[in-house]
C-alpha cells in the first residue's frame, strides 16, 4: 500500500476576516489554487497570509465570503471535519508520544485498526526518510527530523489539501534548502495540492508553481515566480521579491509594445506595460547594473561607497545623481575599491517599468 | 520545628505526659484496635468510625476537586469570553474566605428546602470541592499555559474533536498538575477543621473534629496517636496518587550517543 493523492482545488471568493470588530486581517480576497499545484502565500509580517492559511484549515472562520475545497463549500466547516492537514512552524509534535504514535495519530483518530495504522505510519516515515525512528521521542530528534515527522504525520492522512505554515523558519540555512527540496519532491511525486506560507522570498521562488504576494490584507500580485520577479505589478512587489533599485525616469514615447525611456544619461527600450509618456518609476535588479571603471564610456556617473565580498558575488553601494544604488557583481576577481569613480550602465534584462501606486 | 514534632510523637508512646512517662502503646490500641468477630474483621478502636468517614469523604472530593479545578483552568486558558477576568478572580475568592465563614454560610444556605444538605456527607464534599478548587485552577493554568496552542490545533486538523484532544494530548501532558491538585485536595480534606467543625454530624464525623473532641476531654494520648496515623496515611496517599496518575514522559535530549550505522544513514 502506498500514499495516494486525493488532491482538490482551493477557492476563496471575496473572503474577509475581521478580528475584534475592527482589525481587518484579510480584506475581500479571492484566488484559486489548482489541484496538484503548490502555491505560496508570500508577504511581510502582518499581511494576512497566515490568517488566510488558517481559514483554509478551518482554524479561523471567515466573516464574509466563501471558502471552497474542491467543489464543496467548507466556509462554516470546523477544522476537525475538513480533509486538510497542516504542518506547523513549531512542528507541533506531541511530546509524550513517540514518532510512530505521532505519525499514526490522525489514523488512530479515524478509528483505523492499530496494525493498519502502524503500517501506514511506516509508509509515511519511509517517504520522508525516517524509517526506523518509530520508537524515538520528538525530544530525541533534531529540528530537521522533527519537521519531517510533522510532514509524514500530515501526509499519511492523504489530505485533499496540504498546508505549510512557515515550516522552515526554525531550521538553519543549510537545512532549509534541503528540506524545502524534499517537500517539493514529495508534493510533485504525489501530485498533492499544497498551500505554503513564508516570508522568505527566495524559498517562495524556489518551490512554488505560483506565488500570491499579500500586503496589508490584500493581494498585491499573483503569478509564476518569473512573472513576479521580472514583471512586478507595483513598487511594493518589486522591492519585496528580490531587491530592487527604484529610480525615476522619463517615458519619452511608446511604439508597439515598447517604450523609449530616459534614465539620466541612459536611454533604454523597455516593454511599456501600459504606461503613458511622462514621469515613471523603473525597478532595476542589483545584478542588472553594470559598473565600469572606464569613466570615458557613456553611463551614469557614480562613486563606489562600500564594497563587500560575499564569496560568490560582490556587493557594491554606489552614489549617483539618481540616488544610492545597490549593485551586485559576479566578478569577484577584479573588484572595485571604495572611492573609485565608475560609470553605471544597464544590462538587457532585469530592468522594468513599474506602475506608480 | 523538628524538636516540636519529636515531642509530639513521643507523647503517644508514654502513658500520661507530664505524669507517668512509662513507655506504652495503649493509646494506639485504644484508637485503632482490631479484632475478629462472627462476620469477620471488627473495627473495635474508637477512632475507626471517623477515620473511614474522613478517608471516604477525602477520596470522593479529591478527584472532584481536581476535575473542577482543571476544567476551569481549561476554560480560562483556551477560551475567551466576556467577564473572564472577573470569573478568574471569583475562582480565587473561595481561597480567601475563612473556613469558619464558609462553614456557617453552608449551614445557612443548605439547611432548608429546596436543597437540604446539612448533616449529610454531600455538604462536606461540596465544601471541600469549592474550598480547594483554586489550587487545581492555578496548577492547571500554569501547566496549560506552557502547552503550545499549536498542539491543540494540530490535533484538530488531524481530525480529532475537542474531547479526544483533551483526553489524548492535553491531559497526559498535565499529569504533574493533576497530581498536585489531587494530593493537595486530599490532604486538605483530611486536615481541614475550620469549615468542617460546623458541618460534621453524628453520622459524618471527621477525624479532625474527633481529635479536637478528644483533646477537650484531656485524652491527649489518643489525639496524638490519631494525628500520627493521619500523617502516615497522607504520606502514603501521595505515593498512591503518583502511582495512579503516572509520570509524564516527554524525554530529554541525551548527551552525544555513539553513532550507529542506522543513525548515520538517516541523518
């Protein structure tokens, strides 16, 4: 026997959640998570992503709107009755039960025979690579192992939707990459619908099919990782996903789907993104500025303020007349020292017009 | 303090303190003699009647007190409702009221219909439950506050209802608080005097009021023999409750174990 998938879609229709009569945690939010997809809810603290996740789980009830899992309206259904499993940030393993009992908990609740639930628990532990650990107590496991037990506990129930609430926050950086790859592999192999909450945008970009960026109780933008990184809808998204240098520019003219834009001494051609001639904002990724110590070339004049070595790239802070620029360069051999004059030009990717919100 | 206790214990083993200091066990025999009659064991000692009454009342009220206290603690920690702070303050009130006041007010309240409880065992149990409940509440609140709410939520999302969660997740982790509440309420029920003195009757005489009666009649030897026995009974009860409730096993990280191949592989 193996773990099957009963993946279902998740639909939010105009959902609002208000705490204490006045604090609007989620404001008229609508989205669809397709069956079998991993969608990440991304945003800064307090944006409403965890509340949204808890409303899918049934741990919070929406004040307005509808929540559907598959075709079923679950808006008023309590957490106990929903076919949704959750992996918590603190793992939430029962400390007085051993690993085997923890993983089999959901199965025992449903009244399954002891022997069968134990067998299924072993299947779940094999999936996360912890077979043989059944007799251990959670306090005898490392953080990464505890998290994998929590994932196994959620998986063995073969839920319609699997929820992750910042599951990697308590792990160290190296372990985070490894565990997030494992979670993604399991989700893909089993074809599970997963909704993932994190504030770490690198994590979101790495594991998601789609990302929903939330800010102040509303959705700022949703799309594939590439769409969000290369075509941010507004300044907030541009700055939240990856770093972005926001500079003023002039949109001179539009023709076809391109626009001619003037940034100080530089002229570029960019997709116009429905903007009109006039004052506009440009978001430039740090890796899309090119620094040259040859001050005779055309470019924006600047002086290097700070220079940091980060092993696989250099980080520069450059003062120019269009502002303080944050530049990342992959050349770690030929570095530019502080107080050196440079000319700044643009690469042909990672530069985009951004709507003024 | 030690010398005081030693002095007290010595009392039992002498004939008449201050008068005749010959060593004797006659006070214990008067209190707790047992003999064989036609229908089996006969409790012929003077103290047995009040002793069994006290034990049974204490045994009935201890679990009730612990249950009421812990249930109240659950409500205080996990639920929010209007007037919660006032309710919490109210649960502590019965601690603050002097026992005599409680005793008298119970008589006044339960002496006439519709609820007539004076002279019954029920009034004693009721008095103990509400007098000693605050300890269960405080111990429960302290223990439950340390339980991460996500444990409850994990159990709910895995399909368990509140009762199953309480039984399988919350209560096992509350064992130390349960033991504290049980032991405290049992011992307090055995040793209470200020409220009890008003609520005892011919049928339901408690050990403490019996002892006071003996002292008033200058029968110090019997009184102290009885008190000594009560001390040992209560010590034994602590062990019994610990054995019944069991210890909470959540384990501790052990220092570095030697690597085994299985651990190496899985890590």
